[in-house]
């Protein structure tokens, strides 16, 4: 589909131009919602004036929040994955939707995973980007998706999400799009985040001994530092000092045996900690995917002053604790999480960053961005209404979390991301 045709589909569906990010926000609610004013006098029955005024106030509030959301700069998504290549039927789409909502079981009898918060968000914001009305039936939405084709649908969804820059976690070639493919579909810059566990597995596949594995892993890691914007690793605990080399060798020996025979995942604590400390030594930011980040407090304390920024990506419901740790250590940052109002109460605003965590479905980029923008809009409107801050201050704070802090931490405005990394653009 030509770009002009894509824009026409989007305009027809949403009633707006393809530019999802206006340059400013109205200074007053009345400027934002002149269409909310009544064209006729309210009913004269008792209480009608109050009911009408209440309805108008609610309408003004909703449209004002939308204005706030649209006034955000293009978002920087600090954590996401590639999208699927092929077409999806209802069953396969639901399987990926189930993974997104954290379910490992089938939907309850008589329901689907569209009957979830994420499913409702998909139905609210994704159909208009494909030329359908919001909240259309899932079957109709997926039929439209197949009609457009997976590639065209992904283009429309990713380009309509309101995300300007993506940090994409690398993955072995397979069913998910590469950074270059993703950048073409999204028509925006994509920066690579190298995941350490797959990097170690690639070294294990070609190493004939423990010594060669440790050497090859170190060489691969430092080679990756030349192209990457950041590293990422899943870790539940890390000591305040690097692990003893003898323990690293024993852990590598155990894992290599299982890795060759069973394709075992990397779960050796000493080996994971070795990879973490090696990544910290490169100076690139390191994303720490953790359950409860409190277990990393000693490691965070030990790495202070080393020149490497660490970004906590905790599991729910630990985002508030991650924000508290970000406040405690100058080199630590945290994901803002699904409820930024809670995390912004725990850390300086410049220590929190937005992410979708999207994987496989381009719809998840749309819903992640829209839910975040509206949460920030509600918070900003409340703060201004309560006199907590001025309107310009609220805009600046929202812009920090949405994009500004990520651009600074990941050095996105420096040539080559400041680390020798190459930006992939569509």
C-alpha cells in the first residue's frame, strides 16, 4: 500500500491527519473542547441543569485529557521486541494476546482474551488505524487485518502508535522481525539492545570447551558493544563483587553439558552474574529484567560511580520498589510501569522511562503507547487542577518520562548513539 493510501486510510478512520503529535496543548479547556458546548437549552425538569453541566464537565475533562495526551512528544519506547511476519487467525492471535496479559492457560469458557484490559485496548485503538470503527468485533478486526496483509497492517499500526523511536531487543533470526525490518515498517529509528543470554548461547553453539566458551563470549560481548545502544539480561540476584572465575568455569561446564544436549536456558547464577559484570564494564547502559529489584540493591550500590547506567525493568507489581531504588542511586533508572502516577511519587521525574514491552503483535505497541499517554495526561491534568504545578511544568515532566530521559540515558541524540552503535532507520 503506498504511503499516501495508508495516510488516507488513517485519516478516514480517525478524522485527523496522520500526524498524531500536535505541537502544543490548548491553554484552557474551553479552547480544547468548543464542540462540547450545548446547541440547545437543557431540559427544564428538576435537576436537569446540574445533570447537563455534569455531562458537559465530563466531556470537557475527557477531551482535555486527550489534548494533553496528544501534546506529548513522539515517545521513546525503551523496551520492545520484533513483530510476527505471517498472517494470524483468531487462535494464534489470541495465543499471543494471552502471553501479553500474562496468562499461560486457555481463556475461561465462553470468553476470549479480548475479554481483558489489553484486549479492550486493542479493540478501542487498533481498528481505527486499519479503517474500522472502534470496538468492532474481534472476528471483523482480524478479517480486516488479513485483507490488508500482515505487512501493511503492521505498517499502519506501528506508524499510528505515536512512538517516534524504538529500542528493540535483539533476537536470533526467526519468526520475529529484525531491527532493519522493524524500522522499515515503523518508518522510524530503531536502536538495538543486545540480550546477553542469546549471545552466550551463540557462543556455546560454536565452542568446544569451557575455556573457548568464556573467551568467545567475551569477544562476542565486546564486539556487540560496538553496534549496540544497550545490553539487557534477566537476573534475579547479583552479588556486590564479580563471581570467582573458578565458579564461573564450573557453572559454564554444567550449562554447556545441558545446553548441547537439551538446549537448556541459561539459569546458572554465577554465569549470569559474570555476564552482567562484563556488560557493566563496557560502559553501555544495562537493562536489568528482574522480578523484585530489591534483591539487586547490593549490586546497585557496588556499581555506583563506575560510569555505567542501569535501568530496572521489574515484574509487576514491583515498579514502585524499582522507582525507590532509582531514587536511591544516581546511576539507576526505572521503568515507569503501567501506573506512572505511583512511580512518579517515588522517584525524581528524570529517573523514569516509558516502555511498552511489546512482542509479536504490533497492536501491543499501539495499546502500550495509548494507555501510557492517557495515564500521563490524567496525572498532568490533576496536578495542574490541584495547583501542584503549572501547565508548562506538567508538560515538561510528561515529556521527560515519555522521551527526554531515554534520549539522555541511551545517548540517542549523539552520533551513533554515543557508543559506536548504528541507528537503523526506515
